[in-house]
C-alpha cells in the first residue's frame, strides 16, 4: 500500500470515529448504528413497545427479553439444581448461590454480596440515602422496588391471591409464605432445638434466642431487642405515640395487634374455647394460660417463701411482696401499689368512676368482680359452700374469710396495738380508732365491692 493510500485510509477512519461520538456526553461508538441506539438515552425515546402490557423499551433486544415474561419462556437452566431463568444474566447471578462466591464487598462494614446491585443498595444504609419518596405520605425508601410495594398500601392493590382461601397479598413473596400454611411446609429448622418455621425471617429471629443477639438498640435508654419491630414499638413508650386508635371507644394503642385484640371486647368475640370447662377467651395466650391452671402445674417457685405460681410474670409480681417494691403510684394521692390493675381500681375511688353496671337493677361498681358477685343476688346463686358447717356464699373470698371462724386464724395484725383480725377490711376499720378517721369512710370501698 502506497503512502497516499495509507494516509487516505487513516483519514477515513479518523472521520468515521469522529462521526460516531455522542454530542451530548462525548462517548464514542464503533459505528453510527451504535451511536443512534445510544442517543435514545438522552432524548428518552422508547420506540419498541410490548403488545401484551404496553411497556416500552429503547432496544429491540430488551423487548425480546421482556416478551419471555409473558410467554413464560425460561431457556437458561442451572446445571446444579435444575432451576430455570428467563435471562442469562439472572442465571449467572444464581450460580454464585452454589459456589458461595460473594465478590462485592462493602468497604464500610466488610459485608459481602453476590451482586453489585445488592452492594449498591446496601451502601445506602451507611450513607443514609433514601432517594425514593412516596408522593402520598412523604415516606422515603432506599430502593425503588420497596417504594413500589409501599404504594400498594395507598392504592389498596393486592394482586396476589391464594387459590385455597382467597386471601390476597400485596407481595408475591407474602403469598408464597402464606401457601405454606395450607401445605404445612416448615422448611427452616433450628439445629439447636429442632423448632421449624415457615419463613426464613422468623427462623433468623428465633436463632437470636440461642445466640443472645439483640442487634436493635434504643437510642433513648440503651435497651436492646431481637426484632426491629419490637424496637419500633418500644420507642413509642418514650415518645408517647399511640398511632392505633379504636373507633368504638377512642382508646389508643402502641401496636396494631393490640388494637386488633382490643376490638374483640366490642364485638364480644371469644373464638378460643377451653375443651375442659367450655370457658371462652378472646386471645389464644389467655386460653393457654387458663388450661395451664387446669393442669395444676405451678413450676415457678419463690425462693423466699416457697410459694409456687403458674407463670413467671406472677412470680415476679409476687416477689415485690418480699422486696417491698410498689412501682405504681396513684396520680391523686401518695398511695403506691404492687399491681398496675390495683392502682387503676384505687383511682376510681378518687374519680368516682363505676364502669360496671348491673343490667337488672342499674347499680354500678368500680370492679368487674364486684358486679359478678352482685349478679348472684338476682340469680340467688351461692356456689361457695363451707365444708365445716354447710353455709353458702356468693363470693369465694367471703367463704375464705368465713373459714377462719372455724380455724381461729387471724392473720391481719394492727401494728399500733397488736390486735389481730380475720379480714383485712376489719383491720382497716380498726385502724380508724387510732387515726381518728371516721369508720364509714374506711368501709366505703368494702360496701361498694360486696353488696
């Protein structure tokens, strides 16, 4: 080739190269066809439209790949497990599941990922970046996919329906987890205790019981939790926020499930029935506790007095008798209580509130137990019988006090003069002789409770 021909060839190549440079961003391409495809990035042109769903694409090859979603074609099969994929790139990413390869590592915390996209999403945790904002409520998200799922809350769209019970879900993954209820499948088994779970997330949370890990820490008081949801609810105890409101009585709750349980009070729904005595309960855990009382098992023992209890909670509250702890203070006076419920009952003395009303005679009471006892006046029922003299009583506590006549027991002693009494109410009436308080005031609560 002559010098002239070489010079001409070089000039043509330079001219071709210059003509294949994008004027918008300066990127170079080997040919004009590639440049033409690239310019659609800048002008937003999507000329290739799917005739099935109307979605548009810049490239014909991208449309061809998209059409496989509608045809169900999955030509790329994993030779390790036989799973098939629509796209070759998806198969390539899947193969790292078998190899265990995680080539993309976070330089902030050292966590590794199989895919670069997963690392990019993870990095937003460190940067705090949440670029995707909901235009309905202003909530921000790290991932576009998470925003898309969140939008279904506002639209109410639940496109994934169970063909067994017709329950619908916003996410396909939620439907898949739900289907395991019908199949009974629990593929995630704890190697520590053998307990199995339908959902991997539940398994992961369970494992923290064995490891003791509590990664979710309250920034207000430093308390740690195994679950993020538990921390979210706990934070409301600091802020006072109770976002779940009952539309029947205006009562507010920290948690949605607490509101759901509360609503059964208004509907009077008690779906959980004891097979031994027929008593029904609004909550399963209340039934389970009730059934434990039938069994007579009391495996929680106080080491101070050797008294036993059905639940650990009852034991902890009982131990306050020995420690003298009374954490619940009346908001009207200086009196303190071991039980929160006792404080609530006591405060009704100050407020005059009597929420429990007899539908027979209209009389009202501060406590539910007092109403139950009162109703037996109308029915004439006296189910509690003394095995010594045959006398009957409406209330169990009255029978217990009566039995002390036969035993001679007087467990309540005045710390002023040493005199002893069978009932705490009689002791309270007696103390008025030392304090100078009028006995009628001291006895008022007693007469209110047991008519």
